[in-house]
């Protein structure tokens, strides 16, 4: 209680009161690794060091900067981070600049010789400019991330469209068939038991194999009129029960028969 | 003066329907095809402008981007839409973003140019990531040994950022103004010293671990 009046410790570590905020926060080794991996290269690291010390880019104390830079590079080596050649190249460059600055220059050439740091500064600034630009670019609203695009879904895949067949087409097709049957048919008396249902199945079965059958192909004119009639009736019945679909591309073009999809197969 | 005296209201509805059902932004030239009459660009633009105003009160808006006109949801509604699809899209790493920025602002540039500015090797993955996104492509080759490809940003890049042209990119900082940023009297949100380490790539809003945030292999590590 009495101590508290005197000065308030900010924390106690192993029982020892700490009166001051530590200069550098302790970074656990794993975090350090993550921290070091953050740098996007030597320029990024240098910029960080410069900002950390609050020094102007234009007047970088080369000795101090180089020393700090090398400390970090050493840390990276210790932590076995893969050290890219760029980091070593930069270390060499920093040392070179420092040594050039130490060399006395003849007074005559002093005027036109630029500061050995100039090129480094130009690169640092150019990188900084792009680093900031990248952040701003990332902050721009982006399609799919920050806003959605609008598209009303319409049926776009060109499912073949089939015009409806009107009764007249069907009738004329039928009459053509009849006429053909009359012309080629032999007069035969048959006692066939022709079941419409059975023919419906026959047609369906055929349609199972070939999804599209031309209207005319379903009929075998050589089998005579009764068979044709039954087949036709079967077809009408199938259409009626919406088991098959009749379609025609254009007037007088072939009529196609196909299974209506999504219907279960015939038993 | 042909027969079809198209009412402006109807013309607008036609435009609206076409724009809503289109997958891509539609340029004026494309929109003209909707009409029999040769609608002048002026008329068309006026109609589009009116259409945009009509949508002003809705969550959807009509915008003009590099490739033309399109509808988009207003960004302020994204947070609600995100609830339907809670998976956040992956973030691009700094390496990708910096490369993109250099290409966007300095185009056309070669890979070497990018490396000069960033001071590190640009991995092929970075360029591939951006190419796969459709944001950059090779627009030519510099006639020097090796004929390196010259990269530039695409229209899709502008479209995705809802921009009409590169002119609309955020302006670059003057190099001179960057010099002063080391001065603590002038704190800059992004370069402020104490936060620098955390700032590097951690999204503030998401608790995503660092490594997942990287979409491609970082170069240096």
C-alpha cells in the first residue's frame, strides 16, 4: 500500500516490480520469425528501420542503419530463414555507401558528385510509393469481395426449341402415309390382334434406344393399314398421356417423336 | 423517322432487361443493337442516366466501368450478402498487391522493372496469380536481349474495381511528400511506426492466421 503511493509499478515480473515500460517488447522466437517474414525484401526492411528511428529518408545515418540492418539479417540467419541473395546484396550496398562517404573527396569534384546515398534514397522512395499504392489499391472496393455483380438468371443454354405440331400437320402426315400404304400395300387379311397399348410400348421401347425417331420411321408401311392405324393410335395415345413429344422444325419438315424426359421409363 | 416511335419508357425497360440479364458489362455499341432505330449515343446515354437515377433508391445500382454498363449490388450491402456466404475470399499477399500496383501505375513494365522497384525477385506464381485472375496480361515485348514480356492491366481489372479507366486509380503520393512521413508530427495511418509490425499484412477485421492470408508463395522465405 505504501509502495503504491510512492510509484505505481506497471507490472510485476517474478515478483519484481517494474516501474518503466520496457524499451523493446519481448518478442517470442516464433513471433519473431513471423515478424521477419513480413518483410517484402531488403527495401521493405530498410524502410521499417528508418521509420522506426524516425529519421528522414533524405538524411539516413548510414553507420547506424547498416548496423541495424545487419543485425536483422543476422537474426534471419540464426532462425534459419532462407535468406535471399537480395538481402546480402543490400548489405554490401549499404557498406559500400558508407565507405564511399568516409572517403575524402577532392574539393573540385565535390560539387558534381552526388551523395552516395541518393540512389538508395530514390529506390526507397519509389518502393514506398508503390507500397502505399498497393494498400490503396487493395482498399478499393473489388467485385466479388466488396460488392456483388447482378445478373438475372435466364435460361441461356440453347435447349433446342421445338415448335408445336398442329393437328393439320399430323393429319396430312397421316394421309401421306395412308396413301403410301395404299400404293404399296398388298391386300391381306390378317387376324392379328393389334393392341394399341402394345404398340405404345413398342414405340416407347424404340424411343428408349433412339431418343428421336422420325414420325414416318415408326410406321412400317409393308405391314398394312390396320397396323398403321394401331401404331398411329398408339402414338396419339402416347402424346395424349404426354409420354412422348411430337415436334416439327418448320411446316412440312419431318416430324420427330421423342420421349418426354423426366417421365419414368415404361414398365 | 421510321414507324416505330419507341417510347422512352419502353426503351429504358429494354435497356434494363438487357443489362440485368447480361453476364458482361455492355458497351454502348452493344446496347445500340437492341433497337431497330439508330438511337444516337447521346439519346442512349441520357436513357442510361435516367435508368441509373431510377435505381438510385435500391440496393442495386447501374454503373459504368471500363467495358461498359452493368448492374452491381451497392458495396454497403455486401456485409449482409456475406452472411449468406460466410467464407471470406482469400486475401492477396503484399507481394501480389505490390506487383499489381507497379503494373497498374507503371505499365507496361517487364518483370525486371518490377523487381527493380520491389528489390526482390518476382516469383512466377505472383504473375500467374494475377494473370489467372484476368487482371494482367502481356501486351508486348521489350526489344532487349531476352525480349522480356511487357505486362499491363486488363479491362477486367478496371471492371472488377468498378473503374472506367486507369485515370480513376487513386493518385500516387508525390515522392517528395513521402520523405516527410518519418516525421512523428505527421502520423500516417499506414506507416506509423509502432504499428508497423502488426500492420504488415494482418487484416484488421479478420482473425485469419497470417499464412492462410497468403495466396501464393512469398518470395523471400
